């Protein structure tokens, strides 16, 4: 078992993830504003808490379970990744396109892949490798993200090659 990260290491990881959380929050607020009249004011409590307020809570906390802050933010990534995947799979064409644009912009602006941080890519890759084929469109989308990021180390090179073959097979059938 690896040693528990120090408070400084945990804070650094938290700052990195909170940049992504704020990017998502800004995107959701922009989508809300597009859907409502320009003069309408959103209830900001409907959106995820800002990264600054989470970081302030972390900095004010002096207890031994400081790592819990990072666990909670990672859990938010996992839940939100599930929601985004649902919209990619079942959303209207314009919703799917908007989520796709968000994911691309997220990767470019924040510097990492949303689905990688959620653990969803790893779970999906493991499931597809075990099953031996891509079964659903949402798996195809997730594998596309995984395979497009050649610097990602979520899977080994041999598993990446196998997933690429399964990805291509699914594309050929669709």
C-alpha cells in the first residue's frame, strides 16, 4: 500500500481537480443562461460549489482526514462523468454536440481528460477487455477519448492495441 499523501501533496492534487470543477461550473452556468432569458439570474446554489470555496474549507480544516476533500472531489468527477455519458448516449443531437465540445475544451483548457479523472475510462476499458468487444455507444465514446490521448497511461500498450481493435470493430458494425 502506498504511503498516505502529505497535506501539501493532497492540496496540490485538489487545486488541479478544482480547476476542472470550476471549468465545468462555468460551462453549466453558461448553458443555463443560454436556455433562459438574458435578464434571468440563476440560483448559483443549483450549481456545484466553487473550487475557491472548497479550497478555503480545506485550508481551514486542521484535522487528520484532510484526504477526504480529495475523495469527495473525485467522487463528484465520477458522478458527473456518468451524467455526461448519459447525455452523450441519450441526449438530443444538439446536447450530444455541446457535451462533446465541452469535453474537448475541458481537455485543452484544464490539461487533463475529464473521464480519466473520474475513473470511468479505466472501468470501461476493464469491462470491454473482459467482455471482448464494445457493446454500447457510450463505451465507444469513452474508448475514443482513451485512444485519442496517446500519452494516457490508464491501460498498457497491449491493452490499448486490443481496445483499438474492439473500437474499430464496433465502428464497422455501426
